[in-house]
């Protein structure tokens, strides 16, 4: 995945040569089923995927990439959905 952003001051001016720190997390989303009363232990917790720093360009723009990888353990026929934030 590629993430693009712009650093802008409250006045509306672009901020150039600024350090941008980022962290990307993954969290599993569960479909609501009436017979499920709790989320199974160890699932549904957010997990850090990547982190780092970058610098804005002359127009205040920055970009970084990350791999939106799924969790390693899952059953063969199990469907999982994730939020990345």
C-alpha cells in the first residue's frame, strides 16, 4: 500500500523539510453473529505492522509504503477482514 499525505500549518501554508513519523496498525474486524458472545482470546487486538520516519518535500508532501499483510494463523476456510490505521 502507498500512503500519500501533506503537512499543512493552521494558516494553510505547506510545511517543507519537516520530519513525519508514522506507525501503521492492523486490527481484525468481526462480523456480528447472535450466537457469538465474546471475541476469542488473542484476536481483535491491534498489531503494529510498520513504523518509520520520512521528510516532506518543498510542497509539504510525503509518502511511504507498507505491506498490508494478514495475520499468520488462520484456518483454511476462515475469512478475515482487517482495518489498517
